[in-house]
């Protein structure tokens, strides 16, 4: 394909393009002319630097065109575009993927995930209504869905590697593990042999899921070293010495 020949009318219309950019830009933010590119027959784009402090690395792009045999350029488009190395906003991430722990507050509701791999049906239909009703209650405790094997594994990994896991700083400095503490409440179900809940109000993990190998200084079976109280002599009032006052 043959290259588009430069159009003298369009390439020389630098001030026309600048005026178009200045019309929509904040005052004083249209910088020097960076060049012009022919986009096609009788279509060219002029670029100007952007000096706005909020848009480092961006530039104004003003596209001009003209009709055949016309000697005047007209404005087609004006855009603020990023150059290489420009400051850009983070790539858009779907809501379900960008939601992080702690984001849900009072009144917030998360969207329903129909095919959530962390969950599975709490019962399996047999075709017999009475039998199914019993199964619903016994297997899922009335819940439509329960944790799947993948969901349990994800939770166990998260708890094991979290602040109440065996590798946390508090656990490494603890005198004994939670598995030997009287305030440790074992968790029911498949995770019983690994996790439980702390019921010691003095513990930093009170009310939280803890690993059996987690620990803290509030263990029920540890004690501190008993020390004899230090003797403190009663204060002595020296009121028999002469007091000399000195002027300053």
C-alpha cells in the first residue's frame, strides 16, 4: 500500500489544532507541538505535550481533516492519550475478583455465585420427597450448599498461613501450643484434627480460628516466674540540716 502523501493544509495547521486542544484543556496544560502524522487522505493528527501534573506522560491528539479542494482544516477529534511510560490507572478487574477480605461492611451484600467451586450441594435428590427432606437436614443441616473439598482446603491453607497459624511471630514465641490449652475448642468436622477456636478473652486470638500448633502467652497451663517482692526502705526526712539559699 502506498504511503499517504503529506497534506500541506493539514500539516501546517498547527495553531488550529492547538486552539482546539486549549478549548477543552485546563488553562496552560497544552505543551509544545510534538509532531503530526497523516492518518489517511486529507486526515492528519497533531500531537501536543500535556503539562498537567496529574497526567505525566500523556499528550493531546487533535485530528484534522478537509474536504477535496478545500484550503481550510476542520477539527474532527480531540483526545488526551497516554504515551509510553504514562501514568495509567490499574487494569480493570471484575468485582468478584477484586473483592478482598475486610471489604464487606455493614449492609454490604456480595453477588450470588451459582457455580462456586468452594461449595457443593448439601444433599442429593433421590426422587423420594420424605427421604430427601431427612437427607437435607442431616447432611447439610438445612443448608442448600456446604463446603466442598476445595473450599475446605482453601480455608485450611488460609488459616494455616495466617496470623493464627504455627509460623506467625506470636506462635514462634509462645511457651506452648494451643493443642494443649484448656481454652482451645476443637472444630467439628473434617478440620477438627487441625483447627479450633480460642476461648480465652486475654488471648490475641480470642474468638478466632487457630491452628493446634499456634500459641500465645495466655496458655492455660503456663505461669510466670515468681519473684520475691523487693524491700523498699521507708523514706527518710532530713530536716536537721541547714538549708542555704543561693540567688540566681
